[in-house]
């Protein structure tokens, strides 16, 4: 089986992104399984390599991305100019070069030169300074793949958690939640659980918005007027959605383990319990896209940048999850491409026994 070509964006050059990339790829067993292609600059990668004490790693600069070295770590130079690196500091350059890396990787996955993308962390303010028009990676990928609707999906071996709203101030959350949006996210979630994770008939728990899931209207009406009607409509469309559940009791009681997926209404409602339970053993996956994109579950780590302290566990997990998702989606496509042929093959096997 051909190696999967993993495109890796470097994220903010002042953060821990390149550190966790190099620490991950320093394990020679990994490069036996994948063809890694880092989008950045050999000069920037070398600078970060020199801040590490025990990382024995070499890489090859390439110009033709369609012909990478399958047995080496490849680095694509996305710019030629020298770059000022200020470890741990917020700067426009941090956003500018993160964006150049990201744009080139997206261009190549659209062209079929890479199979999956794993993105190192960006800093939202640095991206703003560089003219980035999106709240984050997830919204950027949705915009770049026209016709796609995304679901930010945090995944670990134990939990699959999606978000209705993502990078919004708390004061804007309630007014951005609608029955239509919840149903849209449930459809994406249901489809992804089937084709990306292999669930035949996935069950999805839906969290309420308010404390105690509104307490039958005593603490807000969103559950009665928006969330519950969305769940009812989703069930009519053959989606096994249940709830709404009060978020605190749902996680505190361990009830989350009974469902294949969980849909939270807003960022911290879902990510605080998720990261508490799974930190460094999870990844961020953008469901709903025609391509596979994952990222680690942490940020730029400015406070420890350049100190050789960053834990690569989550980045390593993001790479392995991208491989799993790529293979599972491919298998799902093959299984459903010609169901009549598959049925006939099963019958032939039975007759041959």
C-alpha cells in the first residue's frame, strides 16, 4: 500500500508548532508509514531545530511537491526571503508566514499532491494582523472548499464532540443558534460518524444551551423553541439524535460514554469537559469537507516557545488520526460505491463455503 502523503503546515513561526512537528517526525518509525511534507522554509525549520537538544532529524528541501522523497522528511520552501523569528512573541510575521504555509498546502491538496493536511497552531491575533479574514482554521477550510459545510469535531478514542457555534463571544452565542443550524450540524455529524468513523447507526447526544437545559423554560426558552424542535426534525430524517441534556450532569455522570457523538452549543461548553478528559490524547478534525484536515488540541504555546518543553503527543495523535480517517473514508467509499457488486461477492463467498 502506498504511503499516505501528509501535508503539514507550520503554524505561527514564533510558537511551538515547528517544535512539536520535529519531535513527532524524529521517530523513524513514523516516516516508514507516511511521506511527510512540511510547508514552510528550511531556514525557519533549521532555526527551530537548533533550539532542541535531543532531536536527531534530517530533512530534504523539495521544489516539485508532486514528486516528494517517500523515505525522507520533505520541506517545501513557501517563501524565499529571510524571516525575523521572535519566539514567544505576537507579531504580524507570525500570521503572515502561517498563512503562506496554509495557502500552499490547501493548493496542493486540491491538486492531489498530498492526501491529508495536519495544521500546526496559529495565533488568532497574529492572523488578524496579517489580514486573515476568518475566525480560525475551521472557517477558512469551509470557505476554500465551495459548497461544503463544516463541523468542528474534537475527537479522541473515547469521545467525538461537535460544535454548533465555534469562535463567537459568549454574548453572541444564543442569537446565532437556530433550528436550521442545529439540523445542519447534526446532518454533517451523522454522516461523518458513518463514513469517517465507521458507525452504522450512530447515536448523537445534543446538549442544551442554558443551565439545567433551561429547566423547562425557567432559565431560558432556547431548548423548548429551538433545540428540541431541531432534534425532533432530525429524528424524522433518520438521525438518532437525543436530548437536550444539561451539560454539567451529562459529563459529570459519565453519561457521555453512552453515545457515539455529542453536539455542544458553543465552544467552551464542549471543549472544557472534552480537554479535561482527553488533553494530549485528542485532535481537532474538520468534518464535512471533501478532504481530511486535523490539528492538535493545543495552541501556539508562546509561554514555552523555544524552551524545548512542548509535548508532541497531541500533534502525533493528529497525524495518526488523519491516517485513520483517510483510510476509513476510502474504505467507506469502496463499500458503498457498488452495493450490488458487494452483495454478489458476499453471496459468492457463502456458496464457496
